[in-house]
């Protein structure tokens, strides 16, 4: 099964992003908005893993959460088309002014690498939430989009081990394990 570890967003932030994505994608057949319940921030994509690894992955993620500060003062930033040369997703940057999100990601990735012998991606971490996907073989009518919502500072809701199943209507996600902020060493 395809697994990843994600930061879950509070419901109000997910709702604001989903409403914005619906506005941006409305009427553009090249774009498909991501369902509100599927909005998340990927911390580590693990690829295809055996079902028996879910427990150790969840334990490693929990150790990463317990190892330091919880991201409690995040914000939404600008809209970003990724990859820049030939965009295939519309995302919204997540701002991390105190650095707690970046530090949490580093801890979780280190724990996962140690537990699984997994090699993390070497590219720079860019905190973002994918809100819409470009349909295969299509191009959006334009790349200028209205500014994303700015709901004010928010804290992460949880860290989750997620299963991803690819299908005709896009990926479907299933939460397999969740670690909340109460497990964190501190909140910042």
C-alpha cells in the first residue's frame, strides 16, 4: 500500500481552502479541486510499504512529534503552481514563522529513516497544501488566481499516517493512525 505521513489542518482552515479552490476551479474543465477531507500537508511520502510497517511508521511519527515543539502558529501564504515549468497542481504555501513545522518535519523524517531504513527525498521542503490538480493532458485557462484565504494563525490539528489509493476520480486517502498535539514536547 502507498503510505505517507501528513500534517492535518484544522477544519476551518480546510473549509476556507476548499471554498477558495472551488472558486478558482469553477468552470475550468482542466482543473479538479481536491475534496475538503483530503486537504493536508505532506511531511514524508513513503511509497509502497507492507501493511506490517504501519505500526512502526506510526510509532516513528509519534516519536518525532514528542521530540519537540508543536506547530501552533502557522499561516496560509501565496498560491503556488507546482512544478513551475509545467504546473500539474495548484497549492497554497503554509507559512511557518517560528520554524516549528520545519523542525517537526525534520524530526519525523529522521525517525522514519531510522525505523525503516527509508531514504527521504533530498529536495528542499516546501510547506504547502495541494488544493487543485490539473487534469492529464490539459492546461488551465490561466495561471493568475485570486489571493488565497488568510484565516489568521492556526495550529496543526494532528500528524497522521495516511494510505493513498489512486483511482479514476483522483487519490482517496485513509487515516491509519493519528498523533495529536497533546503528544508534543512543547507548543510554540
